[in-house]
C-alpha cells in the first residue's frame, strides 16, 4: 500500500481555518451573541502565547475548547450543521494545484488520507466533493457541556505522526514510495515519514529544511 497524506490548513485549503471559524461565530444568527464572551476568554491566553508564556499546543487546545463552549448546549446534530454551513462556503476555495495532485494519486491507486487539526465535521463538509479513503481531524467531545473535563486532543505536530502510525500499525505500507504534503514546520514529523515529502508554499522554517534536503516544493 502506498499513501498520499495531505495537510489541510495552508495546503489543501490555502488559508488558516480558525479565523474563518471566528467570523462564522461572529456572524451566525443563532450564536453571534456568544462571540464577545468567546473573544474575552481568548485574548488573555493568546496574549500569553505571543509572550511565550503559554505553549502553542496548550493555547490551541484552549481556543478550540472555548470555541465549542461558545455554542452552549447545542445538540450534536445542530453542532454538525453549524460546521457544515461553513464548510459549504469553503469547499470552492481549495487549492487547484493540490487537488490536481490528489486526483493524480487517486488514479495511480494511492490510499488518500487527510490529516488535520481542524474539527472533523468541518473537514468532511469542505471535502464532500473529493474522495478520501480516510479523514482524521480533531474530534468533538459532544458531551462538553455536561462534562467540563472532556478532553480535546488537537491533531497537530507530533500527534499527526502518531495517528498516521496508529492507522496503519497492522498494515504493510510502502513508506519509501508514499507522499506527504504540508505547508508548515509543524508538519515535519509527517513529511519525514515518507520517501516523497512535498512542501506546499512552505513557511520559512519548512522552506529551509526542504531546500537543505532537496525536497519538492509547490509554490
């Protein structure tokens, strides 16, 4: 089995997801009244992160928890609908270049995998017109309103590599002839898993690594 593993933010989708999520909350007719409370809770933690007093992983997990909490006692069905509405508006903005490469891999028989820190319902909505064999994103604890200790485990950094390894722990994968696509240094662990890493419009740190190692770059 040969894999083609795709990141989402900055790779398949050219922009970052969280600002779009924030605007969706701000303008949504049912939840916009919760936006100010969300921002008020977010600012101190984000400021601590910018001052290097809070790790990025902790900041992102807190931000995602705070965002879900702003949807209050929404049911699972209502919450999924909220993300699907945003996904509908994002689905036409996917990178044509990356989609073409994805379709090429599909025709060549690769197992297509999307791995992202974005919420899973959003990923499924945005990619509804693209065939992926597996989509892995951050799972939503739908009991968050009842269980304040419910864990949110963002799929980011080294965690991406872990979930990919877990997915294929009992399968024979041709890692050397597999591909992985990512845009940031945080994708490095996944890119290093395969014999064909591709840096997509990489940030400065990933660009430096890609140049040093002579990786393919899509710009």
